[in-house]
C-alpha cells in the first residue's frame, strides 16, 4: 500500500508543472461554434471578452490572470492559428 501512495504522489509532483502551464497554444483545436469555444476556454480559466466570426476566421479576445490575449482560429476546424498577447502602453 505504501508503494501505491508513493507512486501516486510522485506522479502528481511530476505533472504539477505541466498542469500549471496548461494554456492555449498554436495548433490547439477549440471548436467551431461560439458555445464550444466558450466552454473550452472557460474550463481552462479564461474570461471571454468577445468572439467574432469574419473573413473565414474566428477572433477571440480573452483574459486570464490579468493578461489580455487575442486568438485567431480557423473557422473550418477551430484550430488556433495565431496568438497575440496584448501589452500595456505604459
């Protein structure tokens, strides 16, 4: 029983940094409908500011941990094709 606890604890420690860095990346597929995109991102802790469908792309403005980001998705398959992190002009 002690071996099982040790393996479980070791597994949790090994995956903790990965879980902490779980953010949206290029190539991720988020969905092609507003509902799917919103559900996927909100489940990851993002606050959705706006979702626009135009010119064959989906633009998503979102915030997480005070960082404003814009994602561009393919309207065809919902794949993230661009990520732009908004910078303060201070």
